[in-house]
């Protein structure tokens, strides 16, 4: 069996998180999320806005990373669906994964932007599901790819970049997703 391509992994992750966002009742958007200080709706909006930025960068737009803008749409599920569709199309364009683009932290290959998109989608997908009290069943290949990326990019200390909390212990019988979340400071 062949390993899924990055485009296939992204498509799977986008579909799972999109379905999760569509399952959230509007009144649950105000619920707190596992992202300290952010509501479910704010995390969902961040996720939609991040994919807008990824797509714009990959399409060659000049993005001001100090103030990239953000639509903060009333329906984050619709915004997320539209923006991930655009992002997937941009990432699937020939040669995009190999090209280098201006990015928030300096020049970045499209493959790295794709990995960041995959991580954001999986992790924040879980955050919104957890905060809203809905189920979340990501594709195991997506979990594996994000775990590999996070272990390579953050090593033993994902908090060193200030993006995650310090790791927390995971139960011995934890699933790969729960182990990944624990590595990133989230208690499942």
C-alpha cells in the first residue's frame, strides 16, 4: 500500500475538520476552547484565516504578516470550507511544494507551508471539537504525518517556539492522537 501524498493528507484533514465545524451548534462557538483565552469560534476563525493566508501566499499575493487581515465570518464552517478548498487548489498546483515563498518567519518551501496547514488543521480541529463537545475522528495517516512533523520541528520541547504548552504525560495506552496532543501540551 502506498503512503498518501501530501495533497491526499490535506484533503482528508480538511474534510474531517470541516465536518466537525459543520457539526457545531452556533451557541457552542462562545464556549472556551483548549487554546487558553480563545473561544471555539475564535479558534475556528483563526483556522479559516490561516488557510486564507496560506492560499494567498501560495498564489503569489503580497501578504503583510504583521497585519494579514481576517474576515471573521459569521459562519466559520462556510469560511473554512471555502478557504481550505482554495488552499488545496494552490497546494496541488505543479511545483508549488518545491517552490520557496515569503512567509511569516522567512522564506519557506511550499512543502513546509503544507505541513503547517496539516498541523493547524488537525490540532485546531481537535481544539474546536473538544471545546464544542463534538466528536473528532481524524484519519490515522494524518495523525502520523503531523506527529512526525511536530517531532522533527520541535524535538522534545514543542513549547520552545511559544506555539504550544509544555508537554504533558500521556497514558501508557494512549492513542497516537492523544500522544501527539500530550506532546503539544493538550490534555485529551
